[in-house]
């Protein structure tokens, strides 16, 4: 009876933990859709969606680009059951330059249809600007929704029906591989999958291990 009670407590604890420690939604861009392969290690880019008071915080980052590479546009999907027109996007700063435009249009961006169609597009310079979203820089955004439906970070974890990607991004300034005189100099990349924040998994594992030790001691 004591063991059964402890196991019940473990199940309840894990359930409560899963609710209270919801991991951030992180996209690691490590797959080349088309074009050249960036020279740095993966992930070349990351996009992190985090639930915050009043909405969702999105952080775009370029952690592993080389000195010549820079991020161009980033495209994201949006929950088709929500009204895209009720989504508001506002800048919260960061070290990257301001985008040329932020576009919302259901299944309509980017215009070149290189990697499927998406709903939200952040278009960073160039062109026509001269600044670049370089290695190590970030761009932070606040996403809010005025509709009655549930809105959170999971509202962006949807795949493009034509291509199957959660998101796509354009990396420019890629150097040609050794021995190749000319190349496209850019590549379109995507996240292989969405991943939970590592710290959350570590905490969950530690909690389960501790509960297991307690249960074992009680049975001895």
C-alpha cells in the first residue's frame, strides 16, 4: 500500500511539473532546404518563443554564422484556427538592425516560394538597407493576440502543408567551398524539429530521479 501511494504521488508530481514547467518553443535551424551550406556549426540560427505576461516573446538569434554570413528573412507559420489579423507584432529591441518590413499574410510569404508558404515574415536588410543581421546578434519581439481563442507559444508550432517545415530562413554571404570558383552565396534553411529548452528536461529528470530514490528507500 505504501509503494502504491508513493507511485501515485510520483505521477501527480510529474503531471503538476509538466503544467508548471512548460518548455520554451525553440527552433534550431540546422537543415539546408536549398542553396549553399553555411560554414559555421549548427544551429546556424535559432528562434525562441516564450510565454510571457500578455503574450509571447520571440527572440531571433544568429549564434553560429561565420564572419561573412548574415541572416536575411525569417518566415513562420501561425495556428490556422486563429485569426492572423488579430496578431500584433512589436519590437522589443536587440542588437540586430531593424527589419525592412514585418509582413502578415496567410500562406503568402516569402514571395519566391523557395521553401513553402508561411504566414509571418521578418525581412531584414539588405536589400535595400546596408546593415546586416550578423553573427552573435539578436532581435526580440513581443507577439500579442486580441482574439478570444487560446494564444501561446504553441500557436507557432505548425508545419507548412506543402513542405513540412515549422519555419524557414535565408542566410546570405555564404563563402564558396574550397575549390569552387562560384556559388549561390546563400542558402535557405529550416529547423529539423522543435526542441524543448534543455534546462527544463534536466530539471524534470532530476525530479523523477529524486522521487525514484524516495520510493526505493520506502520499500527497503
